[in-house]
C-alpha cells in the first residue's frame, strides 16, 4: 500500500491526539503479543470497532478493529471517532511504536487529504475477509451507529 515513514514531529504527534490510525488485518495479534496479552483482553483494554460506511462505498458497512479513542476501549467507536489514541502516552509517545498500526506507520504530516482518504478506504476493504474476527471479538454482529444528533459526534470528555 505505502512506505513506512518515521516522523515524530509535533504535527504527526497531534494526529494521534485527533484520531487513531487503523490496523491492517493480522496486526492486532502482533500488538497483543508485543504487550504480552491475550487477544480478547487486548481488545477489551485498548481497541474498539470502527467502520467504513456502506453509503460511501455503495454497499455494506465494513467493520475495522482499531485503537480506541480514550473512553471507548472495548466498545463500538462513536460515529465520528475523534480524540486521543489510547496508545498515546502522557509524554506524547506511542506506547506501541515498534508495532504501531499500518495507517500510523505510513502517515506523514504532508500527506494530501485525498491520499489519506484513499488509504483509509483501502484499509477498510482489507478487513472484509476478516469480518468473523470482528464478530468474535465484539461478541456478536456489529452495527454502525448513526448519530441521533450532533452531540453524538462530540468526543467523550469534551465540553461546550
């Protein structure tokens, strides 16, 4: 898909405060092993389920296992999952940097937005064949959450 980039500039770190990057299928097992955790425990403590809307792709929603936004660990992500990545430490370092999600590994602060959106879609499509893993970790068939109001898109802990 793309080349791995190493950058820890302020702009790139800020991306981790804005929205977590997505894993490729197979990466979550490597991260669980890196943290010496069982996969289900790892999911419950650090991950959530996000989705690529079927409305954007002309088909069914695609579910993706991703790092959680703080406050959504082990849950379905909100419809617009913005907020601090659960792996970003208080020192603004990545707790899993050697095994970070693919999207984080290839992100660069000067990436064009259309390139980033295409990458995001490619990652979503790569999860189609791994839907059963999502179902097993979630404990059932996931459903995309549509916002009932604009407040449903407001990040946890944020005040007006």
